[in-house]
C-alpha cells in the first residue's frame, strides 16, 4: 500500500509508503524485463527515491518515507524510471496529482494510470506580468491601439541538468499575425528579475470614433488575439533551448485604458503529441492522506496541549489523551509521529514512553513476544530513535556504510546467485569482515548512545524484569528488540532512509547490506537457537562463524551500558551492572583518621605540593549504581561514590602534577578525585563512560578548573580562593537533552487534525465507555478494538478531547471565512492558474464583454 500524508500552510508533512507498479511496458531488447525505481516529486523537485527493483515489469517497493516539506506545491508527482547503466535513466511514465485533487483520493487505495512524460508537459513556477491596453492618438488625428507587456520576474523555475539560464519570449498572436519579442538571458538563477517592457500595435490606425474604439473589421480579429509568454532555458547543447513553461492570455478580457498586474502559474504546452494510450504504460497504486492545517498562536492550543502533556501522569495511562489518539488512529504511526515530537519538545518523552511501555508489558503474557507488535509503544520508540539517534548512526555506521558503497566487494554467499568468476569462500570472508567490523563498532559505541534513548531503555529493562522475574534474559531482549531489530538493522538495510546515504544503494551493495543486516539482527537478538532463525541454509552456514560466546558477551555488555541511567529508581529490583573495572592511580590524603569515603582530595586542604608518593594504585569498579575503589581486586571498598554524586568528569592539565593521562572526578562540596590512567586511550575510555552514566545528574556542573588548587591558588586561573567557580566550560560529552527544531504548536495542530479526522471513532469510544460502565459482561464486538481499563476516567478524557477539538474547529472555520474574504487571485501567494485560472478568465470576460 502507498500512503501519502501532507499538511500545510505552516509547512507540509508527507508520509509515503510506496507499494507497487504493474504492467509496465516491456523493454525493447531480448530480455524484455526492466530495472525500475520510483521517485516522489514536488512539481519537478525530487524528494525521495526508492530502491531499484531488477528484472520486473511489476516492481514491488514497499518503502516508507516521512518528511516535512517547507514550501507550497502544485503537483505531487510519482515518476517510474528504467535504469540504464550506459546512458541516462529513461522515464517510463508518471502519475501527477494536482494539489486541489488530493482530497478526492483521501485515505483510500487507488490505481493510477501512468501518463506519458515529455519536455513540454514538465513545467513549474510562476511569472509576474503587467499588461496595459491603451489608445494613442497621433498628431494627424488617427488612433492606434497598443498593448504594453511588462515582464517583471519569475519564481520557482525548474533547474534543467543542474543549471537555469532563463529568458522569456513575448508573442502577440492572432489568426493572421504573430509578432514575437525576447528578454535578456539571466544567468544561473531560477528566480530571474527581468523588468522589461514590450509594445505591440493591436489595431491599424483609423479615424477617431467615439462610438467604437476599433474599426468594425478589426473587432473579430482582436477577439481572437492572445498574448503568449514563453519561458526558456538558454542551453549550450546542440538540441536547442529547453522549454520551461508558458502563459496564454486572450486580449478580450482586458479592459480599455486599464493596467493589469498579476502573478500567473506557468502552464504546460499542448503539442498534440499523444500517440500512445495511457494503458500502454502500466499503473501505480497509491493511498493518499491529505490535510491542510493552519497553525494558530500558542494560546489557542493550551487546553489540548496541557491535556496531552499530562498523559504520563494519568492512571491508568490508557485513559490519557495521547493513548486515546493511538487507539482511534487507523495506523499507530499516524499518532506516534506528532506525539513523539510534541513530547520531545516539552521534555516529557521519557515519562510518557515509560508509562505506555509499562502498561504494554503488564498486558504481555509471553516474554518471547515482548514489544514485538506494532503497538503505540513500539512506534513511539521507533520515532524517538529516528529523531534522537540520527547523529549516533552517523558516527557509528556511516564510515563503514560509505566504504561498502564505494568499494563494491563481492559478498554474495548464496551459491545460486554467484556471478561468473566469483569465489564462494572469498565472498564469505569479505562478508564476515564487514559483519565483524560493524558488530564491533556498534558494541563499542555505548558511550555515544543518546541519553534520551538510554533513559527509555532503562525503563524498558526495569518494566520487563519486574514483569518476568523468572526470565533472566528478558532485561536484554526488551532492549535488543529496539536497538538492534528496529534501529541498527533497518539503518544498515536502508541507509538512505536514515540519512546515511543520499540515495538507495545499487542492487549489489543493497544485497551486501541485506546480508549484513540479517546477521547483525540475529547477533543482537540473543536467541537460544540462532541458526534456526534463518530460513536459508547458506545463512545458517555463514552464521557458524559467529557462534562464539564472546559475541553474546559483547552484546550483553553493550545492552548493560545503554540501559543504565543516572536517574536510578532506588526501588529497582535490578542488581548493580558492572560497566568497567581496572587498576588506576589516584591521590590519597586523609581528611581524618578513618578509611572512609573521605579518602579524597579536599581542595581546601590542597596547599601542599604533591609528588609521586601521593599517588597510590587502586582497583576501580564502575557500576550503574556507584563508582568505587579498593586496595586490590576483591577487597572491601575503601570509597564508594554514588553515581548521582558525580558532578563532572574532566581531563586534568599535565602541569598540575607533572603527570600525563590525568582526569578528575568532581563531587559535591568541592571534593575531587585526581586519577591517572595507564595511557591516553584508557583515560578517554574512563572519562567517556563516567560521563555517560552521570550525564543526567541534576546538579551537574557547567564550569570546572582544568588544573589543581596548589600552593594557595588555582594553577589555571590563578584565583586564590579555593571556592572560586570554575574557569572553563565543562565538555559534558553528549548533551543530556537533544536539541531538535520542533514547533510544539504545529505538532498540537497536527494532533487536533487527527482527532477531528477520527471524530466518529472518538464518539464510538465514548459509547464503549458507557457500555462497559453500565453492562459488565462480554464486550460488544464493535467496542472490542479499544483498550479501556477504566471506563469512567477514559470517558472524562474523551469529553475534554471532544470539547477541545470542537473549540479549535470553530476557530478554523472562522479563519477560513476570513481568508476567503481576503484572498486575492493574482497575488504572489495566490497566482492565477490551474482551476482558479479558468474561473478568473470567465469572470473577467463577463465584466469586460463590451470593453473591446
């Protein structure tokens, strides 16, 4: 199924799920099959491209695409291309849907016939003209009727072959005459400013006659005259200049002695070249969902927005506004996209997802099926990972993905698909190396995982462990089902959808990525019988390379790290997870006589010079609960620092103690551990992982001293007071809160539109609440699709939703009435053209019936 979701006027939103084409024309060669892909275009601008489906006349794509579109458009177009490795790819046909017609196909499957494509029909953009028809009385008393045509500017012309050097021709045409003039060429712009005026003599000179402005013999000819403006791209190619669009205006709608200044949409040129029937080109199946939204100021949305944002606190969460949206939407994805963006914008995404995930876990009976369905929880986590994890994917996968796309090593391990000259063992080794490298970079990337994702994973882990206490692996599978199965594996499989590559990889590379994705997905699943996961025997054979315990251990260590959170629940049933341990040196100075946690350097006492004798080797352990050290491995801890007491972890300048690879762990009351690692790599590893686990601490510092306090002053800034605030901004590692360009009002408007669209379901859900409250028996079938845990609370929320939606609907209705009154056709915002053009011409013709 192909789904299209688009919104305006504060911006368009597009959700596309491209499905299939059928009955494409055969290739003229002996093979007859084609290698086809489909593009999605706004007018002439390509915004998405599918993968290439090889050797098929009925290609199936099955790809999802969502984006925000920052401009208006006239047509939403779909082009089917046939790939040609030797020449430019050829267009088989297209489906072009006018913006005004999208509502016709709203939310229903439709097969569209592919139409022919030629240069004369591919136009976009608009032109700004001023026209004046006037009389000129000569010195001899005769009258000439002249037309002044001023070409001011154009906007949004198509770029042809990477360049646009436009010019315009202006032609006065009639049954027995044609006179053309031309503007200057404007170089390297698709928004040219011409501002040139052209004069045309419309009628022959005659004696002035007050009863008639034109000789009787000229009237019929003038009625048939038109002014035509053609836009061209000046090309250096031998094939001539490219046509960009035209405009035809009949003179009969111009009133005498009046000036007409307006913007017009450029139109395609009808050259009559339609030799083939549309049926010859095949068809494309689409499902189009189209809405056009206007975003009001923030105060309009306060009631609905506040109702949504408190969803995480509603008991039960199934009675919350956000959960109800997921219940009434046809697809969970529809609800997830604006909900996630809204909650991210207001910093409420973690508690919301934690609440709905916990509710879903309670409803799950089998730990093996946890989070495996397309629930609201799954879709919200997917969307959060896409938004918050984009940079994470860039730093982990992109370098290797780029190499795979550029080098094209043969990696086919299916004996049936081997090409001539390929060696199966060599291919397996190539693939094994790629899998090993990607697996290693993923499992070593825990410290780079965005904090918001880690907090969500921590919540999933806690909920799953509490629900299935007899299953020791569920705490891992609850997290791996997202990070591996729904994040890394899809990004490897379709890197273009995660902005890792600009377009879909070629078929050979796509096949390599598919094999890697399958293997990584299985490695991350931690299932008991991994070879049984593969339907293909060649994949099971290949997976034998990875049937070693070290791979499972690496996955578990990675999952432990990314599901550890500084926001620890003290009632957690989880045992501390060991994240890192090893021998380091630290400075030790007793504050008093016991061996308590105050074996730390207190800056106020840092007046004596330290030397090597002050540094002792100690065994350090870091868990997701605390940072400890002891004299030797296995001994009782000499000091234990709760993770929430780590305020910063930063490097220490070498001049402090004349020692390399130093870092400091800063705690409350200006206490600091000064630690030396064995080498620079080890120092970085400790800094990264300590920063990671303490990143969400509420009292984290923003500034620190990069040097120590010695001999009565700070070595870095020379300040003498030991309590002087830091002089250097903390590096802080990854930001605790991701920064996204999200408009909370726009997302609330989108949610309002969804509630309004599915109002019948909201009302049906109200009926279901009433039925459950009154009749405590078997559910009626029509109500069984809704999750209603508390009918009374759910009913209250539904009532508030319907009231809020009704209020906003009234505001929208008033806005549309006001907008209709103010709309001026011919303005830059509302050019004359398409369907409105014919209405405009008809109105002007009626007004000006006797002007000529």
